């Protein structure tokens, strides 16, 4: 028995999720979980960086340090609040904060910030980070990385299951009986909805999709957004804030050349997220759609998914005994375990890598 800590701060930038778990049994044992907010100054810097605002090398280095120190302080606070002994933690798996992801082209790369040397040094715990670049070195997309873990949790001999994570970006893991697991990013999750309501209402997110429900879907805008070329790309594929950001939405609204009320835009953005997801899920035989991430708590979004997928049973992963808020952080704790044990963490059928490989660089505290 050994405890692993997982840290995830996703594209939604809503906070730092952290879990402590043990993987020695057939099902993971989740001991503790928490979410801590980003410092406001750090969050604004990260949003600007990921959206292409001009930045100096010094500022990138400062953010890298600031994030690493923030992650370390978060772990130490988590240990103090839960009573966990750091000597009992085998490793920390920290995804870091993605600020750019470009998996195609002549020089594909991905960039996650958050200095893992600082995490290891300030916590005294071995830290595994930089999970994506080995997969990309082998020709893969470096994303999504959670389908292997999803398969270990949810595979069923008779039922097709799709695990849908709705964070800033939405991604799916397709788990069908007697078939290799596949997965990819479907497109925006909460990212555009969060950005729009923050701009107009000063709120971090649209609680239960209530503001979206007050508006009416603009079908012309919806069809225009769905014509984005990303949706026609074959898997494996991945995307992020470098494509689907506020500037992209502003361009879509300008191209529409008609006035749309803010609440109607929000309603259309919710429909955009739901429809882009449903279009990919429809190509799979019917089964169970298991939803995790922040979007699982958006009642209007969940209802929209069920309407668009009437032959599917749409439910949160909690219905299967797995806490949906903790699933991604739990996955990176598991990936840290895989790395420490010298086992593969990627699925070539998902990412397009040439072979399975161990993911993550290991940073020791001494």
C-alpha cells in the first residue's frame, strides 16, 4: 500500500484540484480531495499567456516559478489539513498548467508551466511531471492522457461507455467491449461559456446554466461555430485555449453580422458545447455516457446532452462510484504511479504515438 498525490489545474483555470489515493487494490481508494484557488495575479497572467498576449522570457520564467511554488504550497497545505505524513507519499503527479499546445506541424510542441524541481524541493516528495512530451516525441498528440485510466475504471464486458470530461476543453474516452480504447478532444467544454459570462456578468461560471437557459439559441451562430475546421479533423486530435478563446468567439460574432443579445450568445455557446460533443458520441453504438469535470454540475448542459443523445444514458461518473470532480487529478496520481513503476501511461490508439511508453520525468527532492 502506498499513497500518491495527484494535482491538476485544467484549461478552465477554476482552481487547483488535489487528491490523495492508493492504487494497490482493483479499484482506487480516494482518501482525500480538495480544490484551492489560483492567486488572482497568477490566473490573469495564465489566461493572457494562453491567449497569445505578448510576453517576455523573464515573465515566462517568473510564471513557471510562481506556479511551481504555488503547487508546492498547495501540497503542504493539503498535507497539513488532512494529517497525511509526507513520508507516506510515494510520489506527486503534477500535470502543470498548459499554456500552449500545438501537436501538429513541422515542429510540434506542448508547454506546461510549474517548476517540478520546486515542488519536490519544497515538499520533500518525489514529483513526476512533464507527462505529455514523451508521447509527442514518439509522434503522438500528447493528449488526451486519461483514457488508459478511464479504461481501468470503467471497462465493461457488455456495455459501451464513453467517459466525457467537461473542463475548459471537453474530451472523451470511448470504451467498447473487445475493442481498443480511443479518445480525443471534442472541442470547447466550459471555456467559452465561462469567458462570456465573466465578461458580461463578472461571474466565474454560469451556475447550472441558468443564464444560458434565459436566452434563445441563435441557429445561424451555432452552425457557423460548428463549421470550425477542427471538428472535421480525424482522431487522434487535441485542442485548447490557443484555438477556442475569447478572440475566436469575437471573430465568430463579427462574421455573423447581426446583433445577438448576451444571453442568446450564452445559450448558443451551451448548445455549441453540447452539440459538438453529441456529434462525436452519435457515431458510437448506444450505451452509457459518464460525465465528469465541472460541466457535469451544469444542469442545463447535462439536460441538453440527454436531449441530443436520446439513446444514451447520460449520468455523472459519481453514479458509478467515482467522484467526477476528482477524476482528472486522480488520473495524474495514477500516471505518477505508472511512471514510478516503469509502466506505460499512454495509449497509442488514442494519441497516435508509435508505441506505448512511460510518461513523465521524475524529480527527486534530494
